[in-house]
C-alpha cells in the first residue's frame, strides 16, 4: 500500500501546506522575513540549509 508510505513528495507537499498556514498568522510577520531560523540558541541561514537539502 504505497499510498500510506512516507515519500519525499508527500513530506514536501505537507510541509508546504504547513508553511503556508503558518505564514498567515499575524505574529509571524513580527519575527522577520523567514531567512534565519533559531533553535536551541543556534542560528541557521535557511537559504543555505535548503540548498543542502536539495542536494541530498
């Protein structure tokens, strides 16, 4: 049953929907333009991370 498996295109589509919904929240625009992410005190440039993921 392939339709129940996690595939790259399924994850990408689901992530795109989450990002779109998140971007509609008013508070999100106060956090900046989305070019930098922070987790556990570490800052990462998202454009660089996305490029690495595309090569993977």
